[in-house]
């Protein structure tokens, strides 16, 4: 039977489980908790980057349009964003280890289903189930760290988590790209299975159970339903609007559900005895400011980097393996400097790194807009990758530390769920919005390019039917080699024109995130410890 006790490192309720000793749980389990959190969250990080690399192969093999290929990414992101807040609350209530392990199991099973998908619709459905698993495991990883490490050690632990999660996420796209090039895109999903088995073994043997302060107060079911409806409705509307139009019935219905659900959630949380999201958290300056920064910066990151592998593979002609390795310098920088970045809040307070980091990232995004068709990776894209990597390194660990320190361990699951929900929702909304921008710029550049090259009416009509595939558009048959080469060049340049718009928008969002940190985050090395207590009913 599990024994209940207080962890010496914080006030979180600890339930000692298999492989732990009562009384020395924090000391004995810290490395194992960190390992489980790193490998578990890395599955979700790897999955996002691997799928981007595999998208061209998926699109070609399953004969999917660019919009359907986008849904392969968005179905996962939609469920992940909609349920992250619920996942964090479930962990606080029923046990973080338990919910984390369930999430890992769901993620593994659905990864197998992704690999077995026979058509794009089955793949989209399996990816949606993956999103449910991710929503349970992602907030649980940080909540386990927050429960096991005292505040004075938490920044370094989160920095280590950030660095090792990054390095494992770096291996994923390279391995996934190799598997796509030499075997099949399906194996890009199967790599999650051995990682999941390792995490489940660590969790069972070495990770203690912990719960939040709300564990004995009953689960906020209405809050969970309304939060899911609010986030899911808004995200679905933004995904579908570029394809169906804002006046489409399904889009309007989803947007209405999202708005009503969000309003109902706020009203319900004011009345319930043990709310899933104590609204007093939103009045903590550093918590709100850090989440606004997250919204803006991760919109830039998710929206911009979604199109980067497509550029490398479909426009620049690189293999999936090379495209998967293109962000390795980004990841290696985060890994090498993660320990240093994790201590920036302790040395300088949260404000300075959260202004400087996004500002550097903005320069990196702007550099992505420079290369054209046929650019060398080393002179064209590597400078952008390095600058963006350094900017995100300065930002990520201090940002996460600021969020978690603002509320303390009792609400670690909720805080992690909120911050992850914001980051994932930001990315999925940005992909939808940037996808519309990309389509607009691509169509305009394609029309101009075809007109300048004097394309025949037949060629123009053929490409009009291929526009939805963007750079994956098929070339018209029965044309001479010179015309085919000219058309291919026009399509590639049209994609680059849209890519530049996307990256400049990302740079602008990064600048706005730096401004938000300057205005809202309290400065000073001691600021993070001056958190306000959220209101309790």
C-alpha cells in the first residue's frame, strides 16, 4: 500500500511507490524523475519535428493535399492544445505519476496506429489520439520535476530537462529522416515505442507518486469540459477557416462553441469550490506575463518552423535525412548552454533573459527570409538556425522557471498545463494563420511568375488545380524540358515568396514577445520568489 508523507524539499503531497524509500524519496528519486520527464516529454517533441520532416513523403504516398497534410499536424496539435489544461489538472488530482504513465501508454499505442494507417484520414484520426496522450504526459513531465525539486534547484533541473529534451528531439528528426529515405515514413512513428517502454519502466520502478493541493477536493468536471470546448472550438475554427472561409457554418459553429465555452469556463471557475484553474493565478504578474510571451514566441516558432522542412525538401532538393539534421545546431546550442541558461533567473531575475532571448530569436527568424531558391545550407540557412537557437536557449529555461516559480509546487500541474496549452495553441493557430498567408503569397507569386514566363493556358489551368499542394505541386505532362524546368522554378520561387512572409511575421511576433516581457515581467534576481498566493475559495 502506498504511504503518504511530505517531501522534505517542498509542500507537495508524496505517495511513496515501488522503488522508493519513505523519507528519502526526493534525494533518491530526483535523477530518475528527471530522466522520466526528459524521455517522456521528448516523445512529444520528437513527434512534432519528425512529422514535419516526413510530411512530403506522407503527402506523396497517401496522395494528400497540402491542407490534408496540414491536418496530419493539426489534428495532433488540436487535441493536445485543447486537453493540456485538463491533463495538468488530472495529474494534480489523481496523481502525476499515474496520469503521466497513462499518457505515455496512449501515445505509444497511437504511434503504432499512425504507422499502420492505410490512408490520410486514418492517419489524421490516429494523430488525434496521439494528441490525447500528449496532453496527459506533457504537463506531467514538468509537474513531476516541480514536485521533486525545491525552488532553489528547480531552475537548474528545468534547464537540464530543456537541454536533454532538446538533444533527444534532435536525434529524432535525423533518425526519422533516415528511416523515411531508406525505409518508409511509417517507421518515423514506430521510434516512439521503445522510448515509451523505457519511460514506463522508470516510472514504475523509481518515480514516486505526488498530488497537488486540490487532490482531496473533487475534480472540476464542468471546468474540464468547458476548457476543452473553449480551446478546441477556437483552434478548430482557425484551422478550418482558411480552407472553408469564415462564413462557413462549421467554422462559425466551432468559433461559437469556443467563445461560449471559454466564457462559461471563467464563470464556472469563479463558483466551484476547488477550481481546475484558480483565477487568482492570472493576477500573478510573472505568470500572466510569461504566458503572454509564450503565446507570441511559440506562435512564431511553431508557425515558422512548420514550413522550414518543406522548403528544404521540396524547394532546395535536400533529402529527408538532411532536412531532419538541419536544426541540429539549434538543438546542440540548447543542449550545451542549457545549464547556464537554467541559472539566468537566479542570477539576473526573469525580466532580462526574457527580453534579450526573444530579441535574438527575432533576428534569427529574419535571417530565414534571406535565402532564395538554390541557397546553400551553410551560408543561407545555418546562420539563421544558430542565431535562433541561441535566442531560444536564453529564453526557454528562464521562461519555464518563471512560470513554475510563480505558483509553487502545489499547483505545478495546473501551471504546466496552462503554459503548455498556451504554447501548443499558439503553434497550431500560427500554422493555420501562416498557412493562409503562405497560400495567399504563393498564389500571387505563382500567377505573376506564370505570366512573366508566358505560360500557355493549358499549363496555367493545370497548375491552378495543383495550387493546394504548394511546392509539392505536380509538373504538367506533355511539355518540353525547358518549359518544365521554368514551371518548376516558378513554383519554387512562389513557395520562397510565401516562406519569406511567414518568417518576417515570425520575427515580428518574437519582437512583440520581448516587448511584453519588458512591460509585464518583474525584474530583479529575487522577483521570482515574490509570488502572490492565488485566491482560494
